[in-house]
């Protein structure tokens, strides 16, 4: 019987955890959550409502494709706040979109 307070030392679990870490895809969310009424995309991460809703069930490959789409949108979409004001180009939350 294993002790639930001890870390899991099973080699199979270690391999599984390493595989999960390699496949982890960070959410593109930058905590500027507001949906643009015209584009129907979040003004922060540039995901559609469908992409936001499906994120938790997407495979790592689907997540990578979603992130790539947001990066393409960032190049073509002027970045604005919920009030319609443009984000400053050096806004720290837009760092991932800078090339």
C-alpha cells in the first residue's frame, strides 16, 4: 500500500508526467477578457468564442493550431481595449505577439 502523502515514485508515472509536460500548450489568454461585438473575438487573446469554449477539451495539436491562428490574427487585427482605445505597442500583455 502506498502512502498518499509521499510523492509518486512509480517510473511509469514519471514518464507519463514528462510526456504531459512536453505536450502542455499554454493558453493564449492575457486576462484582458472582453468580446468584440463586431469580430466576435476576445480582444485580449484574439480567440473566437468557439475556441475559448473548446480550449479545455482540445488536444495539444489543436491548441497549437489555435495559438497559431491567434498569432496570425494579431498581425492583421488592430489591438484595442474594450473601450476602443488602441493598446500601446509595448503593452506587457502583448509581449507574445511581438516579433
